C-alpha cells in the first residue's frame, strides 16, 4: 500500500510507525515474566532476611545459655553482632586484599559469617557476580545457592542445638 503520492509504503519509519513492531501480546507476556521474576527475587530476599534474623536469634540463645547474668548475655550478644556485622567482614576484606588466597579460604570466610552468606545470596540473586570489587572476588569461590542456603540453615539450627545440649547437661 502506498500512503502518499511519493510512493512511501505504510508501516515504514517515514510515516512514524515502526516497520515491524511486535504484537501487543508480547508486551503482556514480557510484563508477566518480569513480574514473576521480580516476585521470586523479592521472596528469596525476604526468606534470606528472615533466615539471617533466625541465625542471630539462635546465636543469642546460645550466648544467653552460656552467660551467668542477663546483662552479660546482652553484652555478649551485642559483641557477637558487632563481630559478625563489622569486624569479621573488615578482617576478611583486609586479608583478601593483602594476600593471594585460594578459593577454599574465601569460601571459609563466607561460610563462617551468616551476614556474608546472606550478602552472597543477594548478590547472586541480583546477578551482580560479574564486574569488579567484592562481587568479583566472591564469584571465584564456587559457592552454590543450595550450599549457601544449607549453611544459613545450619547457622539457625546448630547454635540452638548446642544451647539445648548445654541446658540438658546443666544442674538445676
């Protein structure tokens, strides 16, 4: 079909329409796929955040089991939190920056801190393992998502199990 006397066919770029625009059904499919993906990532992020909270709660149960007084338990739990959130990561990043370490050591640094496990899970879900910085270092560790989830669940279960064992051995 010709739209003008000059012979410009309809549907070309000159008349303002794209020559081969996809049908509208593709837009709705793309929206649904993106919505499902975003919902899945958000659900994974929420589950990971709850798991990290449960891990710190389990550590708090263990510390309160070991403490003789409530104030000592509170102080110990705060020190443990500062260790895991601030000091452990600073030391690990300093060691990683100063030395050429094998992948196994990097994996140990990640697995010995529930906050680091959560960070790696989130970075993996967001697809930011390429590039530079801490994400690039973590991409060389070879940690899988199921392994990280299992480690985070172990952080939730093992301190409570240890606290239960200590309580059962204690004389009342």
